[in-house]
């Protein structure tokens, strides 16, 4: 069955009836053949791999084959095909054993109906299992949120304020108290412990205490960079089963953890660069020395455990902005007056978020996918993310990535280029709205903010790039969730709205005060610290007091009508909340707790 939401001419964002986008929820009869078995009971699947005669030739004017399905779609198709064969063969078996009498025909109808019922139930169960698997594989997927969760387990920490939670395959890693503990996310049982130094940077992690797209991505291998008081550096790689490997690093190396057990090295050309004084004018603006030339930057990603190089790239330096080349220090003579100094090494910065590595510094900037693909133009040293602005590029939850459109540089309204997983490139008129939480299914479209209004574009096959609908009244700034045909957006005018992804029509509206947004709809990331869903409910951890006082609220919103299902007020000022295999865990003032 295909759920089709017809456009509502009275609703904001109503679309042309010819442009309604549909979402396949359950095929007509999961697993059942549309044509059934041949009259003689022969199973068409036995004639060939695709149910046709092997000798049949393709039509000369046949259209190109559609985009290859993903693994989940292949698995679902296989399951449905198996159920379909059960229906056809079961029906043929019933017919062969029932006489061709009136009573026999009645028995035949009843027997075939029973087989179909079994097939429907089996197909629905398979469909549901695959959907739950896709949901729980996302950073935002959880088990049922229908009821208010309670504390299921707890683990005390000596210094919880400095602890971090990391999602690993089947394991909740807790970094804190000079060790990493691997916990069972369902019970809180400590499976293993690895000792590390106090000064440790484990990851890769997203920005803690800040909300945004994609949530806390899972870490296959946890990489921890440690530093001693003497300046020595080392790196420890921890497997999901607790096995650990440690090696020493160059004390002066600028490094940070990378996914899949990787380590990022950022190194300026020309050897060591000491801090130097700079000239400051009457208004306090720093100026670079006359004839100053910024050094190039080398970016290298290696296997953290072995040191073997995975990929590397050289980033050529361009014109330097003095503000991106200096840091401020306070001398003993005047500790209250920070003084700018030329600090080339200290200006180099790597931001690893949204599936993209962006690096910038004094005269250098670049963006890479995690496989080493360069996203910005290497020949243009002034293009994005030049200027020290990170976040210009972002990976998309369904694959591919989006970044600035070089052809539109300097335009009054910024636009982007979207690179789809199949290699196709789309130029869009605005900025992609990347969902914070999804159910793991690709709806075949993306939302974008164009000027002040919202649009939807197709990402499927030959229709890729086609505008599906335009909602001039909807002014979305953030896409908090994209679940089962419903999008939850923050409107710049204040409300949080649930919209029909197929038409853009508003399904429900939530007062911004419920989430404590008030007038802060342009600063949602500092008020809402994440998003989680079970497919029916959206859980948002929000600031308990927008004024900045300690406290946190967990607010559960029904995705069908926007009503608040439940709410939990907490005294904890910490905002780390993660989901591992569908189990929620949170940092509190005492340690870590599991919610369920």
C-alpha cells in the first residue's frame, strides 16, 4: 500500500497535484506476486533468475536500468520474493489436492486465503524487522519512546564533568578518570577497562554540548591521543572488545583522532615555527610583517596503530588574513592585557564533523571526505572554506555530500552543489537542510532553504534535481527530524512545525516556548542538544533554562500530531546523551546512567 498525502490548498506549502511526492510504506501485499502462478501451477521463478524465459531478448528501445538498490532493499526484495513463492506454490498445492466440485472450490478458496494471510503476516514482519534494523543503525535510533523512560542502571565516575560518551559497535565507551570503560548499553555491565593518561583526546567526536545534524556517529575503533607533563605524545587504539595498541608520537606533532582507527597529522612546511611579535596599529589591529608569505600545509591520515599512511595531500597557502595568523598571550608585566603574536603552528586547526574534515590556518584552508577526496578547489586558494569558516561542507545521511557552489561565489543568496551517492551532481538554489535525526530510510528527496522559503527536490533517478514542491510561507532554518514521510522543522518565525515531506503541507505546529526556543530560532544548536526517534516519537534534550542556568529537559513529541507525550526535568547541567543499539545513555552529575 502506498500512502499518498494529497495537497491541501489551504495549507502553507501546498503543491501542484501533479507534483505530489509519495512514500512507499508497505507494498500492496508484502511478498505476494501480482500475477500469481501460471494456470498449471508452475512457479515463474523457476523459469529463470528474473521469472522470465532465459531466451527472451531485451526490447531494443528499453529504457536505461534504474539506480542499483542498496543492501537493505536487496534483502527486502529477497524476503518478499521468498514469501511470494510460498504463496504461489501453496496455492498450487491446494488446487492439486482439492476435487473440482462446488465444495472443493469452497475449500480451495479458504485454503488459498489462509496461505495469503500467512504470507501477508510474514511479509509485514520481515518489513518491520528491516525497518527497525535501519532505524537502530542510525545515530538517532532508539527503542520505544512511547512511555517515559526511567533509570535502568548507573556507573559512578569521580569527575563526570570531564567524561565523554562514545558510540562503538555494541559498546558504550566512557572516557574519564584516566581510563576508557566499555559498557554493555543494555545493562551497564563493565565489559573491559583500558588505562589512559589524564590528558587524553579520544574520538573522533562531535562538538559536545552542541546540537546539529547526524548526531554522534559510531566509532569502529576508538583512537586516544595522550600527552604527558613532559610533552611526550602517544596514541592508543581501542577495539570494541577492549583490545588496545599503543605507540609513541613525535612530541611536536599536531594530531587528532580520525574514524576507523585513523590519525590525522597537520604539518606546516619549513620546519618549526616559533611565535613572533607583530605590529599593532592605534586601534589594536594586528598587521603581518611586510612581504610575509604563509607556509603550505601537509595533511596526512595514517593508521593510528601502525603509522602506515592511508592518504595525504598538500594544501598550498594563499593570501593570509592577519586575524587567522595570530594568537593572544599575556605577559608577566601586564597579565590583564593580551598581546597578539604571530603563531603559525597555533593557528592550524582541523574540524572533523558531519563526515567532512575541514582544515584552516594562516593562509591555508581545505576540505576532505574521510577517504581523502578533496572537496574544495585545490587551485583556488581563496575559495571555501577559506577565511577560517568551517562547516562549509557536510556529508548527507543517505550518502553523498553538499558544499558551496563555486559558480555562485559572491552571490547575494548563497547556493550549494549536492553530490549524490550515484555520482550525479545537482546545483540547488539554496542551502541543504540536513536532518538531525532520521529513521534510516532514504525518502528520495532533500529539503533546502532558498532565500526565506523552503523547497523540496528529488534525488531519485532521472527526476533528480526536479522541484517537488515549494512552500513560500514555510521559513525553515533547521530540520530536526525526517521520519516516515514527516519532517520536523524550526521556522524562523518561531514555531516548530511538522510537515508532509510529500507536499510541504503543515501537519501540526508546536509553540516554540515548549522547547524553550523563544526568539532563539537562529541559535537552535545551543538550546537543543540532539534528536532521537523510535519512528513514532521525537525526543529532544533541551536547555532547562534558556537563561543559562543549570538544568536539562527531555521532551518527547508525538510525530503524528505534535503533542507532547511526556517530559522529564533534570537537575544535571550536562548535555551528553547518546544511543547505542537503541539504548539511551546519559552523563549526569554522578556518572553515567542508562535510560529505558
